[in-house]
């Protein structure tokens, strides 16, 4: 698989870590798709933590939906959010500014972030 080439260091990735068996996640997935249309400059990924365990490991996702927001260089947010369109919309908007502080370095989270960016198609 080719290595992703994000268009800039400020390109945002929003990954939703969920499970197919989770009813809340299934209900949330169409809303996540709506945000993809609203934020065309943001890279979105839906990750089933069981189907893609090799991708997520060693991160343990215990609550759903868990959202990861990051630039190519650093994680900005990693946590469970309420499955409401407006909540994630505000979260994305708040992390699109340059004033957002990154999360403390974490080898496991940094590894997941690297793997997620690698599986992205090259930016146009």
C-alpha cells in the first residue's frame, strides 16, 4: 500500500473507532458520513476495532464511539464522544485552528496515527 502524502501538516484526520456489533456505532455511522460531506478538506476514516484489530492494536477501545483527531504530525484529541452530529461537528471545528494543543506523546497512539495515515490514499 502506498504511503499517504497529506496535502499539508495541518490536514486533519478524523477517525471513528467503533465495532459493528455496537448499535450506537451503527446509528452514528450515517452522521459521520454527513460530516465527510461538510468537511471535504478533512480525512475521515471509520475503523472497526474488531475487524481491523491489527491496525488498532495495542490500543484498547473500551467505549464507543471513540474519536481520534490528528494532523500528520500529532494527535490532538482521543476520546469517547456522545454520538451526536453537532458534538463532533464542534469538535472538528475547534481542532481546525492552529491554536489547538497536541496530546502528550504516546508510542501506542502515535503508532496508530502513523498506520492510519499510511492507509490513506495519496492527497491530490
